[in-house]
C-alpha cells in the first residue's frame, strides 16, 4: 500500500496561486512522491498539467467533487533546468 499523498490546500485561491503552492511543495521531494492539490479555481485543470510538463512530473488524476478539484501528481527526477517560480 502506498503512503497517502501530501495534500496542498489551495482552495479559495485564484491562478497562479494553486500551481505555485504545488510547485513549492514539490521542491525537495524525492522522485515518486505523490501530492494532491485541492483547488477551487477551474484554471488549475489547465495549469497543473502544464506545470508537470515543465518540471518533469506526472499527472495521476483530476477529480472534482462538490466544486473542489483534487489533482494528484507524482514528482519526477530532479531537473536543474526546471522553473523555480
């Protein structure tokens, strides 16, 4: 059984704050760490997949329940050229 993902709560915040909070939480995390972003801004559906492409992470799932997005991602290998936000 894999450990529970690290939860990044950005509910109530608008773009770009949810992605920036997720990116900050990913810094220093070992490869394969799962994180779950909670966001109410619908732009997170677009921003987070783009962020994963930029930092070498992997999008696992996007779910929406009662207006709250839960976007689960996994960190990839460290990339020296990744944006630091």
